[in-house]
């Protein structure tokens, strides 16, 4: 196995809850509560879990965008939890992040060239000043965008193209690790595949290691070598992609897998459905013992008092890490190996270039209609009043035609 | 459990003929903007029968939500305009109906569930009050009777401790519970047609499974016609009887669910199916549909999908393919539908 490049050791992040005029701390939201894992060079570690499980906070802790309450992040052998100033900046060069929302994570007043080239302003020794524009164009080309669009602004690009810009910025400093926080969840299905394929290509070419944080278990299975399942700030199960998906031992993983719809109507009614009762408890007041015991069908008295440790537990074939007293493998998803099956190129392609012939006018109208579809698939579009958009057109006093 | 049937006003003026509830015929919806006219819905026709689940599948901007809003009559007009088309409910055209009459169909006849339950509920009223409003306004019940009905509905949609929580406000509920409240409101007056617009998109998978199971159960119990609007091919495979795929405001394919997944008849559908990672597959090569859907102000001539289609030939760039029957019960808007279906 390749060497460990990034290691999280017992990471904890508690956010204080303050109340009253004295802003006294009355409790803590235990967003991440003791998470450890290793990331190896060139591999993809998927982190899955439902909203509120702490997966995004974990990503921010790895980047030191948040100070951990306790625990360490070890990068390339050095503990960088205490680093500051110049040391921290030097380390950040090797670990970068791509955010979920391509609509808010790019500054609308900066051109694409400025956005992708900004890391060079801070790390000025990476590329000398004269060569930066060329380097930015190379990066745009690498992520499948037209290098001639370097002077355009983010609003002139679609969601998928913006996510490519975010990725170009992420890889600008040749990092060793890229933390990706829900990088494709704001994109339409047909565009998702383009970005996932691009990320796989970049990994092969640049030898990047990914921490891929997502709630979509199908995407995570596709891209990950190893997978960690989080529940209420703790790791419930961690193992090779195969181990977690074909022989999960933690009841939460099993329930999660059984709830994912599979796009195949012939499986309707044939798949085992484990329906969990209730909702995820509040991370401010997590259940005692095993955090999953309030929703678990296997829970016994022991689970209420004794917290199960994340340790190697037999899964029928070998063993992998699981945090359940009663860990037992159970087949939830009948996996079909389709490696070698090549999709029909007449309908869709594995080409990672952005093939869109973009027209010069920004696609504002498209956005406007999307917005009026207050409930279109993209959560990124906040519903917005269409008439206001029209009012904003200065010098145009025509009333909207009816 | 309270039965809701007894509240149905005897002898509703709307009676489906041969189980046919809703007919949408050659519907157009335009958005008039300073930059020009965008045709969001471009000649869409479909039918919905009693007890049937129809899924309208499409990406953002395909017009799927606008279709739903047009049926409900909740489009913002202006900027939206419906220049032509018919939406018939039990034979009566909703578009030509006086507004007062149409208002009375919303709730008792056709109702809708939205994606974002938090912003669809009123934050300053207790949820029970909001559910009970349906009975007060449409059925003229007094406050306490209406509230009793609301509690019954909350129990029906499996909200625990309904009697205690009837006075709670929307923010005191989780996302899944809020969506249950939305469902309770939507089924309150026992509608014949339920439109669910991305009902689970904002929810986690385990909660999504609960909500979809509840919707299916209610549909069977009440024999409703269900229109499910979604972009999720997984959810559709579990729920729908029939699927209509939309692209740039047009229907590009309609088919029975098994047929569509086994042998899609339009390159767009085929491409979508190839581009989704599947939980039950390993080593899958993902293929993407290149490019993006076109700007609705500049829809390319010919087939609107031609710039992204790997099969496109000269005729696709000039002639718009009509939605035609490929095999019995299957419709596709592709010049080479036979070729796609046999691929």
C-alpha cells in the first residue's frame, strides 16, 4: 500500500451553544467527535453520511479552515494542528479544497483568470509573475475549459463549468490532496458524470489523493477506493469500497444502502428495504452509548451504555473497521461487476472536455426560468422574483410584455 | 384513524370518464422577458388516469416544474403567458374556467406538494392551524372540528404525538416531518390528482425512502392520480407506472416504466441512463452527455437535442422530429427512434 499522506487522529470539533444576554455557553454541538483515518497517496477516500453527520466540518478541519477542539491532523509526517503563519501557508499549498456550491464559491467580480490565478498571488514562488497567465490557461485546458475564456466572469458559465473552475483553482498549486466537499451534488445528472470523469482523469494524471465528501452513495461508490460512513460526528464503518458496499457490518450502513433507489424498475419490490424510524438525533445531545441505538433494530441494553469502538470486526470474508457491538455482515446490494462494459459511444461519451459551444451572451434568462421553477432540482438556485430581475435592467423602462 | 372520505361533498361536479382525470393538450407556456420570448413549454400533451403514477423526468430548465405550475394555475403571470393549449380536468378546461371556480378545484380536486417544505409552510402559524385551514376554507368547518381533522391527518402521515404537536410551528419539525405536514395538507380534501414536485430532493436518503413509501401507500389507499416531477431516475424506477421525459420544454419520450429503462427510444434518455452511477454496479464506466441544454431564447433549429447528440445527422439540424409512436404505447421524438430502441 502506498504511504500515508494525510492522517486524522481523534479529531474533535465542538461548537459552543450560547444563550442569554451574557452569552453563556449552555452546551456544545458535537459536530465531529473523535474521527480518525489515514489517507494514502493517490487514493480516493469517500466520506458519506446524512446531513448533520459532520462530514463537511471534517473536511474543513482537514484544511484547517476550522480549529479542532482536540485531535491532530498529520500531513506528510508533520503535525500541522499547531501550525500558524508561514508554516500553515506552506502546508496549505499541498492540501486544497473544492466547495459544493459553484454559484457562491466563486467571486462574481473576478474574472476566471483572477480566480484560478489567485493562489499564485499568495504562493508567489510557485509560478513566476510573467508565466502566470499562461499557467492559468494550461489549467483551464486541463479541466476541459476553453483557455480563451480566461477573461470571462463566473456568471457567463454554467454550473458544471463553474465547478471545473473551482477544480482548476484547487489544483493550481499542484497539491497532493484535494478535499472535495459535495463537488457534484448541485449539478444536473448529465453534467455530474462529466465532472466525476474529469476528477478521475486528473487523479490519474496528477497522482492526487481525494477526500470525497458526499451524501450520494452511488457517486461515492463509483469514485472511491475506500469509504467511511459517518453518523452523528463519529465514524460508523470504514473500509475498502468492496467491504463497505458488498458486506457492510454496521446496521446504519445497511439501512443507508437499502434506502438508496436503484434506477432499475425490475428490482422494484425485490430489494430489501430497511426503513429506519424517526430522525437523526440532535448532535447537541447525542444518545449515550452507541449513537445509533435510538434508531437501531438490533439495539440491546449494552448499546445504551457502552460506546462501541471502531475496530476490525469480521465481515464474512476478512475483517474491516466497524463500530457496532453486534457487527454482522449482511448483503444489501447485489453487486454486478460491469468493468469492461463500454457504454455505447453513439449516445454518451467518456470524453472529459467541456464540449459546449457557449454563446457570448450570459445565460441569465435560463437562470431566470430555472428560478421561476422555484423547485427545480438545483438547490443552488434560490427562488427569486422574476419581475425584480427585469426591473434591474437599467435604462429599460418597458413594462414586461403580457 | 379518522377517515377522510366522509368529508367529501356528495356528488362532486367532477366525475372522471373512463378513469381519465387529466388531459393536457398541446400546451404552450411562454416567458416574456426584455431579451425576448422564451418558450418554456412547447406543445406538451399527456393524460393521467385514476390510480396511475406518471413521472415527469427532466433536468433543470426542462420545463417540468412549469408544467406542474400550469396545471395548478400558480404560474406567475406575467412574466408567464399561456398562448394556447388545454388542461382538462374531468373534461372541463381549467384554463378557460372562471378564477373563482378554478380556485375551488385547488385542494379538493388537484393538489400539490413542493420540494422545499420549510419555505412552503407559513412560519408564523402552527402546523395544525395550517392543515385545518383546508377544512375551514373549503368545507366551512368550525375551528375545533377542523383541528380534530388536522390531528387525524397528522396521525395518518405518521407524525408521532400528533395531538401534542398540532400547535407546534414549522421550524420545530425536521425536514422529513415538514414534508409529511405538506403531504397531510395536500391530501386533506381527498383530491383526485396529486402533483409532487421534487418531493424528496431536499431530504436525506433514509427519509426519502420513508416519504416515498408514504406517498405510494396514500395513492393506493385513495386511488389518486399521481404526477411525480423529478430528476432522479432511481426514485422514478421505484414508483412510476409511466414516464414522460422532457427536454427544453418538449416531451421527447413517453413510455411504460420497464420499457423505458430496458430499451430507451430517445438518445437523450439513453444518455441519461448511461450517465448515472449505480449503487449496484462496480467498475462502471460513466458516460456523460456532452454540453448543456440550450438557452431557451436560442433553441437550435431542428431537433433541440442535436448539438449534444452523437447520432445527429443532417436532417436533425433542420427538421424538428415530432413525438410519434415507435412501438405500441411508446412515443419518441427522434428521427432515428427505431435505431435507438434496437441499440
